[in-house]
C-alpha cells in the first residue's frame, strides 16, 4: 500500500513537470524589475572670468588714457583631496587691457564711460567690462582667446576627489608688467602647498557654498605675507607691498590693497570649487560669483571694483 502511494505521487510529479530531487528548487516566475538609477557623482564644468565692474576709479595718472586701464587675471591649481597630489601644475591666465582706447596701439579694448574712447571710473553709476555682455549673468557667451570672458578652467570634478583653487585678480595698468610677471612666477614656481593647507583654504573645502571667497584681512593668510615690493620672494597668497613705489615707478599693481603692518597688503581672493558645491547645478546652468576688490582707506588708492567668476556645468 505504501509503495502504491509513492508511485501515485511520482506520477503526479511527472504530469506536472516538477522535478522532486533533493537538490531541485521550484522557482517563481520572475516579474519585471526596475533598473536602479544612481545619482551622478561627477560632472564637467567650465569656469571663466566673465568680466568686472568699476564703482570707483583708483589713483592713477591719465598719461596712458583717461581714468583706469585694467586687465583681469586668475591663478589656479587643481589637486586631489585624497592624497594632496597636484592634478595640474599651478598656472596663471590674464586678459587684455580694458579702458580708454584713444591713441593706444597695444590692443586695449574699449570699456568705461569717462570719454568717447572709454575709461573706467564708475562715475555714471558703474562701468562694466566687457561692454558686449553682462558679466553678472550666470550663463553667458563662451570664452574668446585673451578677451573677457576669459577661460580659466574646463574639466571634470568628482565626488570626494578633485578640488580647484582659483585666485582671480584685477590689475591697474601703468605700462610696466614687472609686478604682475613676478606674481605669476610665484604662482607657477613658488609652491602652493602652504596656501592649500592654510585654514583659509581648508575652511572653504568644508563650506557648502561655492559663492564664498576668502576676502582681504584673513588672519590665517597674513602669516604668509612677506616684505616684497614687487612680489619677489616665492610666496603665494598674501604679500606686503609698497604701493607708493609701484605707483611712482608706473608699475602695474593689483587692485584691492589694504593697510597692514605700516605697509600695504595684497591678499589673493581665493575661491575653492568642488563637485559637492556644484552637485545641484543642472547641465547648461551656471552660477555667478562676485568677488570684491576695494581700497577704502586714506584716499591713497581709492579703487572699488568687483570681478565676476562664472561657473557653468557643461556635461
């Protein structure tokens, strides 16, 4: 009787097409599955100096044009936050001069309202360069050679990996580029590790806002400053200067000096860019970052300018 029951069960199993061996499993019919979508952890970005605004002219001789003649520059370096390795060598880019073009043969581009040929002074409610577009706009025309908007960086940034340090600057042109050339040499060869490891920069790494910048007077950078009338000495980030010497000798000088230790100090305005700061930025969208360069002391220099960085996600 028992054998008959086993035979009957075996027959049912064969009819149903079910294998009943000890190692077999009866698997349910698979349903439709939705593929897992992972949020992107990297992007490709373009960063330019889109232009600058003059609210008040600097102390400047008018022998080279009415009011101010200004060019923009940016020092930058890309490094890996995980091990401190430099991904790119430190470099500096700069634009042509903007201002009064009358009688000029140096390729200066017209900007400002001081006269028919231009001239930056801010007396008509503010002058902007370039005149062809609004440098404050978060999205704008692509960079064009050595004109504004000026290309600073285009490349990829990944979560937890690369960080980009940018130090934009504005320079009042007086015909001799000695100070600017020394400044650029310092950035390229003077060593940027001390600046990257300074509290000023490290605090920016943890700051979620990309629109913040290290402004002059940061005490964590003042320890880097050294006496260097024309930016010699191999320091990067903060300098002590003799502004009177620069002006008297008609040497190009950075706009944005402040008094410090019975001299004038120039501190780089530092912006740190990471993927984390930009992760909410959609492809095709951008952000404008306003960076102040003001000299409100003793009627000695007087300039009040603002530079604009534009950060766009392109992929």
